[in-house]
């Protein structure tokens, strides 16, 4: 298992890129620790698969270095890097049995047959493939084929890392949760460095200890699922993580803080110092629907809102509100009683975030 360091890494498919917009991967510097479980999360086209292919060696970066345990591997092939990669669609030999598919990587390395048999049975038990070990792969279901594909990566003891490129796309929804938990179990058992590419935030949060959220070729935040939810570093993180995503309201500077439509929000001295130093007018307040307090009656610090729509989702409700022409969403418990047309909302200070040019700013007191 290896520590993976992406050092001043950037990539463009253009021969001579001159503008930032020409880069599929914009310059980054990130360390993936040995034995960690990471998710590379983001929408289609953000650069996830490009970055994964650079790590594996299927693609050479335009700039920067890929380091495995401090050693530069830019010029090494995937096999020389000892990388196992599991793709979106199963890569297996249909004419072989499941046993022979799992044994293939080991036999290529001239591993003694007694050890091959032991290792194949171990992985088959973990992936619950014992009953189909002697079946031809072509007769398997889609989820069984993908488990065999995963097993081919897991069967080797010497891999530096296992890279998963949206491996559950072809799996029936009711089996996805089970396979995600199985991958997590495998990681905990073998302590293998794993990087899992997905556009599904639930998959990422279920599998990973840390998530790298990508947007427009950048990793805009690298942290635990809780960090991405509670303290989004970028407005895109707030928008992409959570269902529904974070509320954002455009605001303007005013004495002692920021305001919109005559409503003033004071800020700490540290944040005020930052505001005084930046010329931009791109300022937004953000708060998650889960942290908006909704009351039937006015209380100190609350604001009257019109109710536009209520979605009853069984265990909770999502209310769409109008606050002086701005649309907000709030999440409340299923049994919370509210009036039909108007409610009052307040915003706890610890959950109200200020973004300048789309990035979170924080004062010294936080």
C-alpha cells in the first residue's frame, strides 16, 4: 500500500494551453495517505476520471508529479505502479470460471498454486462468491460480474492502491448499499489505499473516510463527510452536498456586517477585517435547510416568510419559503405543526456562513 502525493499536478488535453479554462485538471497539491479510504466526488465532466487515470498511469499529466511513497512514478506503467483499477463496467474473462478469473492476476505473477487457491477462496468468501466459483463468468448476473472484477483487484497482496471508477453504475439500486458496505468492510480488513470515484454523495459518504469534491478541474474541498456538510469551503460544496443543498442569498456590505432587503446580519471583527480588504461585490450568505429554525410565531431575531410549497417526505418535510423575494428551503420534523401561509424563521449564527467570491471566509473567533 502506498501514500499517493499529487504534487503541483495539472493536465490539459490541449498541446499548448494558454488559459486556465483549457485545463481539465487545474494545478493541485494533495496527499492521499497510506491505507486511507478516499472518495473522488463531483458531477460529470469535472475531471474525476481524468485524475484517476493519471494516478493509475493510464494518462500522463501535462504538469507536475505523481509520487508513490515519495518516488516519482510519472513514467511508470500501471503494472509497474502495482495499481489495481476497477472500472464502471466489469472487466472479466467470460469464457473463464469465476475461480480462474480471480486466480488470473496471481498466476501471471507465478504465485504457487497452493497460495493461489487459498487467496481466491479468501476473497470469494468476503465477496460472497463461493457458490459461483466454478461457474463460467458469462452466466453471472451484473452485480456478480462486478464483484468478480473487484475481486481481481483485491486478490493481490502487493498492490499500491485500488482505484474504483464508478463501479456500482451497473448494479441494481437495492444491491448498491450492500456492495458499498462490503467495500468498506474490505478496506477495514486489509487496510488498502482505496480511491473511489463517484457522482453520488451517498456512495461517497458511505465508503470514504475523506472526500475530495471536484468542481471544474479543481478539488474545492478535501475533508470528512461531516466537514463538507457542516462547513462547506465553497458554494459549490454547499450546493452539491445535501438534499436539498445549501441556501444562498446574495448580500451587500453595510455598517457592521452585510445586508439584503433591509435585513442586517452583523459579522465578527475578523470577518469584517477581511471584508474591508477585498474589493469584490460577490458576497453570499449560506445556511443549510437543516439549520434554519422555523416557528409558528415571531420570536426575537426571526423574520416573517410566506410559505410557497411543502414537500412531505415521510420522516421530514421540506418547506419552500419566500423571504422578502428570496427563496429559502427549510427542513423540519414530520410532526412539527406550522401555519398554512406564513411562518417565522431565524438563522443560528454558528450555521450562517459568509462566502466571498464563492469561498468561505472565517474570522479569528471561529
